[in-house]
C-alpha cells in the first residue's frame, strides 16, 4: 500500500511544479503558497475566472498601497531636508 501512495505524492509534486513553472512563464506573480491555495480553491468548486479576477484586483491594490507608501516615505524624507 505504501508504493501507490508514494507514487501519488510524487505525481502530485511533479504536477504542482509544472503548474508553478507555467505560472511563472505567464508572469502571474504568484508564489508557491498562493498558487497552491488557488489550486485548492478551484478543486473545491470556486469559479476560476472569478478567482483570477479577485487575484488581479488584490495584486492591483497591493501595488497601489506599496506605491503610496513609497511616495509617502519619499515626501517625508524630502521635507525633512
């Protein structure tokens, strides 16, 4: 019984690594953990198009927040001079 389980685990790992490589080639900017969560969500019935829309929106929001933080830091530095 151990052999089939090991084979399934190895197959799952190879499949995930292939999906991660595709994700990188498509410049999704998803790390392994986030990609894993997205895969599990799709496996549990979440609409992939809706999930992609949410992920893109979250990425946009994070980028905007980071840019605002950088801009805020830069203006604080220039006003202190």
